C-alpha cells in the first residue's frame, strides 16, 4: 500500500507542475464544467460556428418513426469496413413542410437513399451524442446520385456483354409455366393472377412471395429470380409490383436484382407500375410492361398467338387435304372414263380381229374341202 501512496503523491506533483505551466490558458486551468454545462458550451460553439446551419450528405440508414417524428442515421463509407455516421432528427412539422418537395421529386425518406440535407447541429447531453436537426433536403442531389448509379451500372453491363443477355434467350412458344415474383395478396398480385385466370388458358403460376420495397426487397427479389431460374420447370419469370415513388422503386435499379435478371437462364418479364420512368431492371429484362395487368396480358397474347397460328395451320391443312382429295377424285373419274373408253375400243378391235380370223378360217377350211373333193374325183 505504501508504494501505491508514493506513486499517487508523485503523480499529483507532476499534475500540479503541469497546471502551473504558463502555457496553459487561464480559462482551462481554472474552469471545471459539469456535463450539462459542457454540453451547453459545445452547443454555443456549434451555434457560433454554424449559425446558418450546415449541409451534410450521406446515405440514409436505420430509419425509424416515433410519434410522427422521423429519426435516421447518415452514413459515409470510409472503406476497409469503416464508416462515419451522424444521427439526424426530422421533426413532424418539418417533414410536413418538405413533403411537397419530396412528392414532386418522387422521393421518400428511406434506407439506402443518398441525400444532401441542411440542419442545425446539437449536442444532446442525455445521450452524449452529436445530432443534426434537419430543416431542408436537396432533391437534385439525390436524383443526380440515382442517375449516376444507374449510368454506371448500365455501362458495366454493356462492357461485360450482359446488358442484353436475357433478351438473347429463346422464349418458349407456349410459356404456360410462369414463375411469379411479387408480394402475395397485394393489388399487383391480384391484378396479374386475375388476368391469367380469366384467360381460360392452361397456365400454371408458381408464386414466390417477396417484399418489393424496403430494406430486404433487393435481397428477396434477386434471390427469388435466381431460385426460379434454377428450378428447371419454369418457362418464364414475371416480376411485378404496383406503382410508387422513385425512392420506392429504387430497388429495381439495384445491382443484385439487375444481375439476377441478366444471368437468368429463363426469360424475365418485368411489370412494375410506373408509366413514365424506367428502371435498369426494365432495360435488361426480356420484355417490360407498364403494369402487372399488362405483363399478364403480354403472356396471354403470346399463347393466343400460338393457338391462333395452330388453328390457322390446321385449317390450311384441312383445306389442302380437301383440295388434294377433290383433285384425286376428279383424276380418278377421268382415269375411269379413259379406261372404260379404251377398254371398249380394245374389245371392239378384238371382236373385229376375231371375226376376221373366223372368216379366214372358214374360207381356208372350204378351200381345203374343195381341194380334197377334187382329188377324190380325179382318182
């Protein structure tokens, strides 16, 4: 214990020497803050340094909504598995104010979205954390980031030769066996299956239930496409969902979903409910449609084209067969008539030859008899 006391005394002496150093500002040497006072001091510095607020960009993560307020984390990837992050508070009143901006841009506060936001910095003593109280958002930054990501992905696909890989596949003449990737029980699911069932054709539909928006959408949709592609009993894969904002449809620009389409061994039809914008998934799919109903109608049309073509072919075969039979019948009648005519001619000629030979035979016989009589008289 004595050694420990001696060490402490020595440490205290060194600390006193440091505090007596003329280089240490008097405010630091003499002021001791409580935690709440330090928090207030930090916030004072932040207010002075960022009196007009600060713009920050990053990727939204860990979104949660409580009591109408939205909380999320802005994340920056630093590489090597490291990242920087900042907590953001979006109060209900501010969200209501910026909602028209989000709506007109087709955006929503959700995970994975890259944003540029302005707010006021605040050090919250109860949590001991720095946060940003959001006031504004720059939609052009997010839209530009989305466009750049899409352009980069399309460029990579074209360079690798995979951009049109799915369209190079051969679509079965009668794609009756459909693998459907969608969220079970949604309007998109109902619209697609109702159209298929109402066709009266012999379709079979294998549904893989997935989330089509949110954190797990990219993983679930891409895994479903790969699963159906490997099954071996699927003619075509249909990926459908209803409409939504740009942010909600952003999953269909994600590389895992796009990669699952371009590497699929089965043609992929995409029917996502957006009338104007197209996703990268739309671009690389075998065929894209504006809605789930239109996607189902496209498959029905394909089968009906085959049915119509088959019926027309059979009708053509029947007509050709009838024509051949009619031609053969006419030829047979003509042949029979010709044969009868030739037979009568042959019989008539045979009768003439027989009559001629009969006359010759009678003449020859009488001549011989006359010769014989003459010979007998002479004797």
